[in-house]
C-alpha cells in the first residue's frame, strides 16, 4: 500500500493490523491507540501528518516504521495536495450554492471565544435539504460525532493549506431543534462528591486544544473502577461529550464555578438506572 502524510491511521490499521504496534513504538503518546474506544473515534479522522504533530515526531518516522510492513511512500507523498479526502457523497454533489450556509469560525476561535452557540443557532436555522459549511483549521470531531448521531450527514474536505471545510447536511424529515443534549446540573453536587471521597481520579483539560479535552476524558473513564469517579477541571460544559457518556453507561454532575472554570464528576451509573 502506498501512503503519504495524508493517509488516515484507520487505513493503515485496516491494511495491516501490525501497524498498531509500529505506530505505538514511534512515541509513547500513541499508546492511547490501544484503547479500542479511542481508536474507533480517532483513527478514521487522523492522518499520519496530524498524528506526527501530536506525537512530536515526523512523517518520515512513520514511513520508516511502516516500510518493513509493506507500506511505501507514494510518489506524491511530498506534495501539498491532499490525498485522502473521502469520495464526494451524493448529497454534496446535489447541493446548490444557495442551499449552503457558510460559517468561518477561525476568527472567533482566534479571539479566544467558543463558536458553539453560534454554530448550533445556524444548525437550527437550516432547512431540510440544506447544509451548514464550517471553515476551520481542524476537524470539529466532537461536533461531527454529535450531529451524525442526530441524523445529519457529514463530509470533510481538507485543502492543501490545512483548512478544513466540514459540511453538515440536514436530510428530509430531520428536526435539528434538539441537536444539543440537555445539560443536567443537578443540585446534589456535594452529595455525589462526598460519595466518592477518597476514590477520585483528577484531570485538568483546560489547556488542551480541541478535541483534546474530549479525547482525554474518554481515555480516562475507560480506566475507572466501578467505585471511582473522574473529577474534571474544564473551561466549559462539554456538551458534545454528554451523549458519549450516556452510551457508555456513565452518569455525571456539573458545577460551574465561574466563566472558564467548570468542574465535572463522571462515574458509572448504578444498575437499573
């Protein structure tokens, strides 16, 4: 198989499962790929180039480790042309220009603000048969996971200069009014915190770039014992994370101290609840 910096990690693992050990040997930061949950979420959306940045290594390091497994660098591996954009789906090909609402969130993020509220307002405003096109410097993975589960169709196009166009298409018959999950911030925070006294695992994700906070939390809850709870220091309420927690049989409590200071407790649900 010929590969380039734009080849997705999932493609490598599908071609040869031994690629997992090879990748992990490059950097200890890739150990998280051994977690089936994180591998399922991240591998299809992470390129060799992106993984190299995350691991503090080079694309050449990947080529060196993968070559003995039968992979070879393509003739265009050094080109700036993206090689792994998925085939254009039919809904993209059929969209008219007037059916696409374009929203560039890069200036908002550069100012240190969170574009989530504006994005969801635009999602709620589009009609069936229309799409919201978000322009960003990275794939909005948590948002993609959430809206895919709500029935939206998603397509990502990456340009040569590392700009991502993410399309969220609303098919016929889909309501987007309930796109965001309800956030439960029950008043029994102190009671739950006391229940897990002495059995807390604490992490701080406030300084991580998106989607780092979500990935770090998912990685950590995978290791929680039934009697433990995860105490998270966060900058905001991680609304994209909530459906993922429900799917994994986890409960949570949120305590907003101030703007930019959110505490979260995550723990296993009791049987029958």
